[in-house]
C-alpha cells in the first residue's frame, strides 16, 4: 500500500519497476526473431509474474502471494498436464519444446503465465462484482451472489486474454493443435474447444482463488496498468506489427468488455473517496 505522505512503498516501487520492464520487453517483440524472441517471451512471463506476486505480497501479504502462486500455478499446471495427455478440456495439442524446461510435459513458464494474469483478474472480478451486487439485508445471499460473479467475471476476463495469447504462441510454433477446426474466422490453427476449455479452467481457478485469498482493500494501480497494457498493447501489436487484424479485433472487444469497465470503476473510486470506501467495504465483506 502507499506509504505515508502519498509516496509509494519500496515494494510498490519494485512491482512498478517489474511492470515497466514487462512492457519494455514486450515492446521489443517486433524487432526480434528466433531465439532472442523466445528469450523475450519467457522473460515477459517471468517479469509479469514477479510483478503480480510482488504486488500481492506488498498489498495483501506473503500468504496471499503464496496462495496465488500455489493455486493459480498449480491449477494451471494440472490443467495443462491433463490437456496434453488427454486433449481435455482444450482439444488435442502438444508443446514443441521451444519454451525451455518442462514439468509433466508442460513448459514451466506456462503455469507462471496462468499465475501472472490470475492475480489481476481476481481483483477485477472482485471490483466488478462489488459494483454489481451492493450490500443487502440478506448477507449470506449477497456473499454467494458476489462469489459467483467474481468467478465468472474474473474467469472470463482471464479467458479473454487467450484471444491474444494462443494466436501469438501458435503462430510462433510453441504448441500445435491436432484438430484446429472449427476455429474463429480469421484465426487459423486454434479450435473453438481451446477457448471453451480456457473459460472453464479460468472460472474454476478464479473461484478457488476467491475462496482462499482473503478479501482486503489493496492498491490496484500496478495490476490495472498491466491489464490495460495487455488489452490495448496487444491489440495495437497485432494490428500494426503482426498483421493480424482479426486477432486484434477479437482481443480488443473480448478483453475490453471486462477490462474497460474495471478501469472505469477503478478511476472513479480513486476520484471519489466515498465511492472508493463503498466498493472497498463491499469487497471485504466475505
């Protein structure tokens, strides 16, 4: 949380620096090819994941950061291991061995990728749910409705990121689907089952995170920055540099449906202390 006097604490500064490095490495993508591009891809995931975990540690405690890593990373690893072994729930696919060390036939960087985005999306789901389900006289019913909304909204937000991720990674040859049809128009190589599988895993992952991670007020600036950059930066990259207008359109619309309202709510809460307090009290009433 911000230190007294409005200056960011050391841990906040570290999270912000890691987020900035994440952006800088991603900006270099159009200039790279081959092994340097693979190295930049892995570095992006590691930096983004560290930014999320450092932010979680500083704002919500070491226990919260460990829970995010264990739950999101563990669930991501299990889902990917099952997926590569059985084809469920994403559809039959294989990793090509280009992303470094593997565990259970899954590159280690993949569970870190689930982790890096799970923390910001949990915060997104909680804020949107708090705005949609205000406090009521029936506290138990209100908690249940908010928990369901957190899982669905945060999970779909996490799944919407894959509208950018899978086309990029598939085009780079990091994994291959055995049966890529039918898929989204203009996005070859990726079956619709993959997006459905992502939605299922992501909703369950966010539901589990919401159940085990304590609800507390946190400074959401760094996660919001990373979400905004991923949403808009990836859209621009696909449109202007990668020559993939369909991917840009799907990602901008898909992520924008949730990230856009989240950023608006966050901005309003910062501009209005009263609104900030209302949303914070709602989000902490587990």
